[in-house]
């Protein structure tokens, strides 16, 4: 790992973005503090920084003092971008320059939650495994095809460390503690927070309708996985059953028993859920979204979307304050940038990846 030959203390800088998730930040820092206490020395050090050294307000309203990022990076071994539900830095080019500069200096780069967007825009995740909060996953994959996005709770790929946010940041830091020192220390730290099981990088996120999948019979898990991989061109119930080694009738019975609906209805729900994520977190035209989730027209998508969510796709996008990419040519034309998806908030004329 990037820290194998680093002398103590291993120093992390946390680049704060307005409306950052306090849960993610605390979950990343507290294991380091506890490790220092149990070791009896300053094995880890952390710094809070912002792009200009001004205080930053978290999504819960707490205001955090921060040092200028250029100052914080001196002596740092890694920098983490702290994202949240809204990522809308008004001067994106400065953020990208800072992150690219840190990478050129040999400083590891990482992210908490939606902070992965900034790393991806900077071109620092191309060819790397990374992760992001499950709500943003579909949109992230659409926006960054060169990035190896997974559904894991965290990913550590060489000198890139990303996590899906929330308590996943704790598991990622516990992994660092175990790797740098020993697993027993990491478990002792976890015990301090009543964190009964340290999840590893193989653990999948359990968001949305997929939260129950892990407890399903293996044949149903395989079927749901097949559905996930075939949203644009849905497979028939017969094809799903064959892939699971079951008859269509057996598959129907299992779905009704464990999920309370038919395979076709569950499949449809997955597709509409994915459409919802794309509507909120991207600026793709609704027709493109409909096609991406296996609907032949916007009216067909709209029919089922309204049945499930009680509104048309266009109403959801309007309520969320989103804009089509074609309606936005730059940040200066948007009054409430913080309400936009990362793709829109960052504008359509981002600097070329380097």
C-alpha cells in the first residue's frame, strides 16, 4: 500500500465540501483517534481543509473550521474529498487542480460518499476500482465509463481509496489500521464503537430494493443479479428460470414466497428504480433513460413510474430541481447550484481530464 514505507504519523487531509456528510467524516476520523489512544501515541494525524481555508457547513448545519488545502497538503500522505447529498463547489477547476496536483506529488487520493465524483471528473479514477453511494451508482457508471465502479462498501486500489459513505468510512479506516498494524488492534478499535463486525471490501452495499437480497435463497440471488445486469434488454421469465436452474413455475413460487410479487413485477420495479436514480442524479433526457431501463417509450415508462411513485418522471425531475444538460451551459446561469445533480452542478464545460 502507499503507506507501507511511511513513518508515523500517517497523515490524512479531509477536503470539506459544502453540505458534506458529517456521518461519513466522523466515521473516518473516529477510528484514527481511537487507534491513537489504544496504541498510546500519535500513529495517525488528520487535518480538515477547504479550498480557500474558509469554514464549511455540513449537511446537518454544523460549521467546521478548516485550513487552506494547500497548507494542509504539506506533509499529508492522503487527501479525502468529503462529499454528501449535494456536491456543488462553485469553482470546480480549483478543486480539480488541487486533486491532480496532489496525485502528481505522490499523495494518495480518496473520497467519502459522493466525493468520488470530483475524483472522477479530475480523471484520477480512470482504470481504478472505486465505489460511491448506491443511490448515485447508476448515474456514476453512465457518466464515467472508464472508471471501474463497483457496488462495494469501499474500495482500496493502490493509492485510491473510496467508500460509499456513512459507516462504510469506518470499515475502510479499520482496514487501514489492520493492514498497517494488526487485525487485533482494528478489532479493539471497532469494539470501542460497538461495531460488531468489520466489513471488508467484498461486502456489497445493501441499498434500495437490494437490501434484502443477501438473505434470499441462492437461486433467487442469482436471478436478481441477472436482472440487474440486464435492465436495458430485459430477459424473459423463462430465460431467468433457466439461468437459475429452475422451472418458470418454481421461480414464480420462490418470488411470491420470499418477495411477495412475481418475477416480472420485481424486475419491473428494479427497472423503474434505476430510472428514478438516473432522473435524479443525471441530466440525461427522459427518453434516453427510458431506453436505458428497457422501455420503448417515455409514455410506457411514465405509466409504470406513476403507478409506483405516484408522479410522472418529469414531475420528479422538476421537484428535485434538476435540469437537462442542454438547458445549462455553465454554473453562472443556475441560481441554486446546490440543488442540482453533480453532473449538472459541475457544468458542461469541465476542463479536459489530464
